[in-house]
């Protein structure tokens, strides 16, 4: 991806996210035209068709997944010391044969436009590894990097499709590991799109082993929602919340109304901005060999066999921190936990007035999981089965000690599906980061205003300068007289001109 291309697209994305009445609808407009089937059987991952996913997945040779392996004995090394070769070479096979795994293997993987090798949003894995190695029975840790298939932020659709390829490659790797280590416990942990990578890995491990092997556990950290949920489901679940009565003294209604209408009129100026058409025209300049076609919401959710669901592991635990935004808004695990109601997190509400999307809330899921390793975090607010995900709150999910569970690493498998509300206020060690989000959104608002002000000042300055020049052009009698005398003196002082002899 060209850095300048990303920089060029950023303002349009910001404007769209800031002003669209249906932010999720805009975010999920994908640019693909694939209609066919690709066969990757040579890599041991089967084939894929376009019956649902309209973006053609990248080949494993393009994605080129990497594996980074850590053990407690080598935890103090600053470099990731074991980088496996591309899966279709012998490097991975040699690694499996020479490695003595402990009783448990924990696998981390990342989400959209992230990387396990070099990414701001995956730094949480470093303290998480340290905490895992401090346990009485420490596991080994493997980080799975599929960043080549998730790096183009302008084409989320392809990244979503690539979760299948990346996940099956991981599943094939785990199958080979289990052949040598049948008793090895496997615990997968994925953030955002990485959750679906984990789900696909579990699905593929079970498929190619004919049910002989299963992933023991998957932790989905705010699994990605866009393109994995249906348009109708979103409309059903995203009904506006009723206004709550307040005892706070409010400004007069007419002032409040004026303020609201003022923002509304400003916002409506961008309502007709068609980011779909803008992207299509922009991309056509660089990808003429692959014409772009828009693929919007589906009438149904992604097929179960291509997204995280309870059948992908013996136990699936999910932490929801940005539902209706970047995350799913459905209970998709055996155990689903909804911190602060699951939409926006208490430490990330500094700038959520504009829309539901919050990378801060989305990323807090892996911070919560990290903190849970060293100190078990109880969840006691069990929600009744008929509670809608829009209604998850302290009031609607009463506290119960009898059916308590734990958030994150120490979660206990349940016999029946359960979901809980959880208050993050008293959790220590969380580091919600909102600065980057605030900076980007603020920039997208104030830079156009700054440009307008600068242009206005420039025009006024030019007008003033032109006025000064016109005033300076008027003849001044005394100045003219002085200049005439000076010219005569220069002439009288000049040496006589000698005429040439004929």
C-alpha cells in the first residue's frame, strides 16, 4: 500500500465517519467484483467461492504468514527469536519436529491493519506474555502474523475475506502440531478480525482431522462486526435509546434547539458525500486491470463456517467492548461478557459524541484480557436469556454470586450459554488511549476551518496591500520637486561627453 495513497484517503474517511447518519453502512461498503472460485488445495486449505464473500481472497503466497514463538526460558530476549519460514516450505515442519511444547500453547493474532511484528495496537502482547510466563504452569506463546493480508485499510472487504485463508493456514499448522503433540492444549486469542481468524482455524482443524482434534479454547476480543453481520440485524438491534430523565438544570429549550439545528445544518452539508463513488473513481486510476465494484451489506450474516461461533472450539469466550461500532453486537460464544454494556468503554468516552465508532473502546478488549491474566476478574451480573444486547446494563443484569464467572484468561467453561454485564470502573491497569482518535477526528474538523480562515485572511491582506499600493502611486508635489533637483544635480556633475574625431 502506498503511504501517500493512505494519506490521501484519510480525509475522506474522516469526513464520512464524522457526518454520515449510518456510519456502519458507510464503513462496510466494500470494493470487490469477484464472482468465482479459487483453489488453494496445494497449501492444504481447500477452496473458496464467492457465494457470500465478493472479495477474492489473496493467495497464501501473498499473505505469507509468519510465526513468532516464545517460551519462559527465552522470555528476556528482546528479539522474536524464532521466525518460521513461509508455510509451504520446510521451515515450519522442521520447527514442529524440533520443538518440545509444554502442556499448553497460547496463540495471539491481530486484526485489521495491525501486525504482530511491528504494530502499535499489538504491544499489549508483550506484557501479556510476561504475565503468562509468571503463572505457576506457564504455557508457551506463539504469535501469528497475517499482516500482508490485512494491511490495505481502503479494502476492508479483502481483509475480511483473507481471515479465511489466514485462519485455515493457522489451522493447518495446528493440525501438524497436534499430530506430534496430541495432548497439547491449544488456546487461541484474537482481536477484531483476528477473532474470526481464530474461529476459522478451529473450524479447519476440526475439518481436516475429521473431528479427531479440536481447539480447546478461543478468546474473541471484540470480534469484528462489519461484514460479518447482516443489514437487517443491524437495523433491528440499533434502535435509538430513549432519552433518560435528568435532574440537571438544562439550558432553555430554544437555545438547545438552536445548537442542535446548527450542528445538524453543518453536518447535512456532507450527508450527500458519496464515499463509495469517490473511492471507485480514485481506485480506478491505479487499478485499471481490476475494475472496482461496490459490495454493500448482505441480507444475511456471514456463514457460520467463516466466522467465530461456538462450534469452533470446546469453549469460546467473547469480550464485547465496541458493539454496533467495530465489534459484533450478538452473543457468539459460550460465554459473552459486555464491559460497560459493550458499546463504549468508560475510559474512552471523551470524544464519542460524533458517532459510535471508537478504536479506543475496540482496543480496550485486549487490555482487559491482558489485565485478567495476573489477577482473576469476577463477573457476577448475569443477564436473563431474553435480554437484548441493546439492553445490557447493571439494572437489567442482576448480580448473582451463585453463577459468577471470570472475564478473560481465567474464564470457566459453562454448560449453557451465558452472558454478563461488567463494570470496568474498578479494574486497575487499564490504559485506554483516546489521543490518536481525538487528534484524527479533531484534525478532520478543524483543518478545513483553518484553511477557510487562512484564505479569508489572505484575501483581506491582498486587498489591503493593493489599497496601499494605489495610495502610494499618487504624485507628491514636494517629492516630485526634490527628485527633479536631484536629477539636475546628477546631470551637472556628470563628466563632459567627448565627441569622436571624424
